[in-house]
């Protein structure tokens, strides 16, 4: 199960350790529960956000906001690009991991790992930071170390979302517990280009060869496309899930586990 740490992002409405333990042992059999966490963007609905950072909510950080913030993602209002190598931001994420540990989650599901593309050479940001990729790899590894070593949870899972090309870093592949990939075979109900699929599959198979689970989520809604997606994913040994892109419901697909 992959879920939020809190019902609304606040500490006041966080899910308790009792609730998480109940989910682990809920009907249907034992489950592993991961907490979703964005590490490449700061979200204005999380416990760490201060309203004064963008008081008028125009998507542009105010003068007194931390220098680590960039304007919000136009596709996801309220999600601000963040300089993830900034020590203060990394401390926020480590504190976030501590909250997840205290709530008895089995691990984290890290999103916006591909933020390095925004900040790195050729990306749309102004720094054009040559070390952006290596700094993201190091950040993910440090999150794992914080939980497993400093947090005393050597079995703590660290899944990453997208950025499968980081498989070119063997230490990264060995550190993570698995990877999730969106839009692998389909973009909505449209087939992805064959060369893009082939490229991503080559990267994902490096994780699979290292014994790491590969979770694939395609946002297909037509029955024939759903069946084709599951067939392709299963044939490669991936774990498929077809659902709606806004992820506001738990989807079951007849004929495909869990059904």
C-alpha cells in the first residue's frame, strides 16, 4: 500500500502507528505500507509549509521565503520546485522520515526524483547545475541511510518513482528497494512510442536484474487497453496497476489481481 502520511498533510491529521499496524494486518493478508513523499518539490499542503512563503498563493515565493524555493509546478499548483541539495531542505526530509518511522510505516515512496532534470544542464531552471544528477543520487542514498542506520530500521524500504535512467548508478540501484514507473506502455489510452518504451524497459530491467520489484502504473481506462497493459507488464515480470491519473480512488480491474 502506498498512501499519504496524513489525511490532509498536517501533523494533526496524521495516520497513527495503530492505524498503520492495522492496515498491515487488514483483511486480504499481510501488507507492506509505504508513505508517499515528494523530495524534489515542496508542497504547500504539508506540515512543514509556512503560509508566509507564498501568502497570496500566486505560485511565486514571496520575498521572505527560503531561497531554496522556485515557482510552483504549472501542472501541479502548490508544488514548488525546490533546491533539493540545500541542507535545510534535506533536514526537513529527514524529519519527515522520522515521522514516518514513528508511525510504523514499512518505508517511503519517493517522488519527483526526476527533479534533477529541471535543475541540471539543459533544464528550464537558471542554475544549469552540472552536479544535479549526482546530488539527487546522493540524496536518495542519504535518506535510506538516515532511516536504516540512524533510525535503526535496516529493513526500511525506499522506493523511487520514475527517473529510471538513474539505473546507470549501480550504487543507487543497490540502495533502493524498488522502483515505480508511470506511463510505461500508455499515455492515457494512447500507446507510448516504441523507442521510448524500449529505452525505459532497458533501465527498469537493471533494477529487476538486481532483485528489485518494478511497479508500473499506467492511466488506461479502456478495457482492451487495460488488458493489454497487464499482459505486457506481467510478461516482463513487473507489478502492474491501471487506474485514473488523479489517484482519487482505489481501482480494481476485473480479471486482474487484486480483483
